[in-house]
């Protein structure tokens, strides 16, 4: 072995040790998840020359530079919970999440065809404003049709605001957005990609999806504006997803959230006026819950933990990517030991091989503990839904993984009314009937297990 190589190894070890000590001293204030911290620690220790710059670019969640630029969304909220609030509502009030509204009418949209028809009809009906927030716009016929309709409405005099996450806008044809702006549509990117060492924001993505028309009706959930999620005709390969159409006080809460994100991305302050009806035809109790770098604390994660620990009868989870941290993993195991019927519905094969590898060990161990793992076979499932004891349901943009729970900007609806929860449970039961819930996994070979362990080590960063 040459002296050059020996010197390089020594320098690498010294740098790895030094950077790791500095990282450990800082991680308690910078990272929320011990799993995430351990993953970064491994990268920095073994590959310090590469690991430290990567951490400075991608690491951290509630980065001070972002917090200084984007105000906390609940900073002005004076929360008064409704009469006889539940434990979850009490916890959310601690984070100043707006109280539950009880004047809502909601409808589940469980097919891409219905979602597309409903969205296009709402765009046609708009007379004052159209406000859209999305993670992805497809460079396909569906995305093009939606953009064409937005341009048409802008030319008719409707104020159209379109907010796109900067990561996917980076790979989207700029000519299409330029044409849209020329048509009068206000288009802004949320945290556009700028590769600047020590000041990068690549790791913080806005995963919220929302449409608000005339500040009266809204559609939110997990669907992006692309043919994988919606379209005018049935497509056997289209991903399985779900969205919610809303009227009532929850629209006001969603409008406030949109205005905060819009103000940050555009620099324009717009009022969160609400023009909806005072009383919806059907009464549903709903709480709008945001999470991410612009929310103090971790309301989504902490209420999710509470719901799992307090579950008494049943717990159903539907998610495309299942990569829990160790605390969620143990909470699910303990729920089964208490006699709770726990089921997890995931795609047999997701669109990310790394996510499937990362979930494998968790799935095997939870299955051994008694969790019913249902592999949805027909196609990719992209829905994010949780139901607990027939008393609470959560629908939104957040996956059951550490990226959604600790890094992304997300939004969810907490449903508290019995008819709505029954509808969600019936939809989940329909997924289970199309899934293999008794699939037996063979023990992985040594190479497979090694690959899973490596990917699992870095799963908090996926």
C-alpha cells in the first residue's frame, strides 16, 4: 500500500471523526428524527469529503434561513377549540392549528376520471378566482388540457394563480409556463432550485395539492395534475388515488394556507377572504392541518403517534411509500399486542424501487408481529389515508414516511364525523378486496438482506 493511499485514509478518518463530532453537537437542535440523524452521521463519518457538503445542501428540516423568509402559517391564530374537543384537537390547539369547523359538506373523489371531470367543471364555473397549488404538472395531454383551461379563464377576466413546487418545475418545459404567463395566468415557483453551497433549499419541497374556486369550493388530497392521477377517460394503468371536494368553513382554512404559500413564493400579499356559504347542506366536522418547515413543532407526526398509541379497535393505513421511523414502528407493533386490528395497504410495487427496498424489513417485522399487510395488486396506489377506530380519519398529501412527516410542506384533513369516516372505511375495504393480504414472503438471501439494510440505513433521506 502506497504512502499516498495511507495518508489519504488517515485524513479521511480524521475528517470523518471531526465532522461527526461537530454534527452530533448540532443535531439535537437541527434534526427531529434520530433515524435521520443516524443516516447523516453514517454518510459524514464514512464519506466526510462528500457527506458534509451533501448535508449542508440537503440536510436539516426547519432551517433558519427558510424560517426567516417564510413566516409560520399559524403565527396569528388564536385557537378556541369547539365544545367537547377530542384529545387530538387539544394537541393540535397546542400548535395553534385552527379549530375544527362543523359547517362543511364533503364528497370523496375516488377515481381519476371523476377528479378530472370535477376539476374541469369547477374551472369552467369560476367567475372570480382560481387558485391551484400542486407538486407536479404533467407534461402530457392532461396537464396540457388543464393549463389550456386556465389560460382561457384568465383571458375571460378570472384571476388565476398557479403555484408549482420548484423541483418539478425545474424539469418542466419552460416554454409552456411562459405561454401561460402571456395568457394572463399568475405563475410562481415554490422554492425554485438554486444550487448554492450552504444556502441550498433542495431538500425542502412543497408537497401540498389544492384547488380553490371563487373561495367557495375546494379540492384537496394527493392527486397531481397529470395523467397518472386523472384524465377524461378510464385508464387501467392510472394510479389509484383519492381526493376530497369541500364546501364550508374548511375552505376558509385552506385559503389561508394557500395565501401564506403564495405570499412566500410571489412576494405578493393577498387577502384570505372566504366567500362560501355560512351553512353547508350536510354538516361535517373537519380540521385542516398543515405540517412542514413553516409550522412550529410536528403536529401531524405527534397526533399520528397519539392516534396509534390510543387506538382500541382498528387502525387502517393506506400509503404508497411505507418507511416509518422506529417510534412509529414500535407504536404499530404495540397496537397489535393490545389487540388492535392493524392493516397497512401498500402497492405491490411502487414507482420507486428504493422505497420498496427501504420498506421491506419494516413490512416483514410488522407482519411477524401481527400487522395485516395488504399488497394492492392492480396498479400503483398513490392515496394517503388513515382511519382509526371509526372515530377519526386523515386524508391529505402526506405519505407514511419520514420525508413527508419531517421535511415536506404537507396538508391534511382530519375528519371527525361518523358518516365521512364510514365512507373512508368502505373505500379502504374495497382496496383490501383487490389486495393480497395473505402473501407469504420468503426469507431474503444474504445479498438481498444486505441491500435492504444499506437502503434502510439511508431511508430517512429518501
